[in-house]
C-alpha cells in the first residue's frame, strides 16, 4: 500500500513538473517571440493592439501621473509603446509609477513574474483545500495550460490577478490584504463584498477593503471631477464592442436578437442591457442573502458570475476570471458533488482554445472584424465555446445556494448577525 502511494505521488510530481515546463515554454514564447506560439488562436492577438498593450496603458498612466497629468490622458508620452486607454482606479496609476523606474519592456516582464507568482499561490491553495488529488491535478493542468490565461499574459492584463486574489481571500488566513489588493487592482471584487460580509471570519476583509477603495479614490475624484466622469463612462456607460473579440453572454444574446429580427430590443439595447443586468444581479444577491446554504465560495462565485454574464464588454481574457472561479468551486466542494463536477468540467472547457483559429483563415492584422467574411454559424460556435460553460457554472452554484431552500427575512437577519 505504501509503495502504491509513493508511486502515485511520484506520478503527480512528474506530471506537475511536465505541465510547468510546458507552461513556461509558452510564457517564454509570448514574452520573447514575435509572433508568439499563441498568436493565431485569438482575435485580440491578431486584430488588436500588439503585445502588452493593456499593461502599457497602466504604465502610460503612471508616466502621466509622474508628470502631473491625468492618468486617463491618452496623448503619447514618448516612452510607452502602443497602449490601450487607462480605465482603472487612479490609485493603480499612482502605484504604477514604481513600474516607470524601469523601461516599459522590463516593467512588463516584471508584471508577468508577479502574475505567475499569484498563479503559483492559487495552485498551492487549491492543493491544500482539495481532498482529491485527481481533482487537484486536473485543476492544476487546466490552470497551467489555460488558453485565456496565456492571452492575459500577452496583453499584460489585470483580470486574473484581481479575481485570483479575491478567491485567495477565501482560502488563506491573510484575507485582508488579499481582498484589498484585489479590489484596488481592478474593482470587480466589489460585486462579491456582500458574500464576504455574511461570514464572520471574512468580515474584517470587507471592513478594510471598502474603506480602502473609498479613501484612495473618493478624495481624488472630488479634486478631479473630470476624471470621475471619464472613469464612470469607461466602465459603466458601455456601448459597442459586440465583435468577435467579445465572449460574453450579451454578445450571444445580441447575435440571437439580431438574427431573430427583434428590432424593438435592438433599438433600445442599452436599456435592455441595464434592465437585464439589474434583474440578474439583484436576483442573485437576494438568493445569496437568503440562502440556507452558507457557502462563501458559492456565493462569491455566483455574484461575480452575475456581473460577468451581464457585462457588455467581456473579452476573451476575462474568461480567466471564470476559470479561477470554477477552479475555486471544484477544489472547495466534495469531488462527488454535482457542483464540483460541473465546475471541473467547465474549467477544462474554458481553458481550451476556441475554434477561432479554424475560421480566421486570412489572419490579417489590418482587418478589424474578420467575422464579416465568415458563415454566420461561426460566430455562435466561437462565443458559445466560452458562454456555455460559464452559464453552466452559474446555474450549478445557484443550485448549490438554493438546494436547502431559502430563509425567511427574520431567519436571514439572525443568520447575518451571527455570521454563520
């Protein structure tokens, strides 16, 4: 028996080392090869601004702040390569001044090292939480060979870091700095704060994270109301973006509404989106607040997914957030439970490249929307490759939260006070 266990452990170690080796080879290709090995697989590698453009947007914001300009200014600074416009909290631009001590290229590599370190922390936490080595190994393989994550690296994005830190706040004792950093890097985690607040052990994280965001953002926006207007418009008054780079549920709905010919919906699309977003998030929040199943992991996952499913600009790199949520649920629920199984299957499918490479035959970077020359079914195939497992995961965690029923208002208040 001991010999069998040693052999199983050896197999796990060798497999993980093999996966890490492949992972590092792909990351090296992204950082040092042009085009990289992942270039043909994504709309955003072929048809958008080049490598590290999102990171360079933050770097550029840091340069602007150091020169006394608005972090949201888009004029070239003479230092930063091609970049996307900065759209995050001003504190991130202020902190990004540290990156400007190095050249943009060196700073980008340093950011990827940080990103890789957080990935390692997440995998380590998952191994500690999961009771089944087979589940842990499958999650590890999916996270190390994760196609959206490799796109995240290519773009120098911040979504993975934000959601990984949010989920780590559920799994490690030092949850206060994890949650604070998650929200300050990218405030997606604000949607999950009600779930954290329901649990006594997680409330200190909320007690620090929310004031931190307010104190580090509100005074700045009061002094610079024009910057608040820019931040709000960039993140909450979204329009357009419903092209092949979009992998969100709203992109799928837009395809359906267009093909069915529901002109009434198309003419009032922004109103429809706002209403849909309010109903889905508020409904999810009510389930979280009244659920008898006090699972922080399911509640956080449900709230964050309700945001991602109703947000208009969900790019392929955003799927890294869904992957982290799926990995967290798969690791923290019993492997025999349906929620864990659905989460694991969703994670594996989400980690795979989409069939995009099969349809974009020309791969011409000068073309903004290559789908104009595709058969219509191609748009559905590509977007459903990410939307279907995301919806499946959302349904699974909502089922998890409702399978023991919902509490009455007095019960919910009592439970919230006790924090259990």
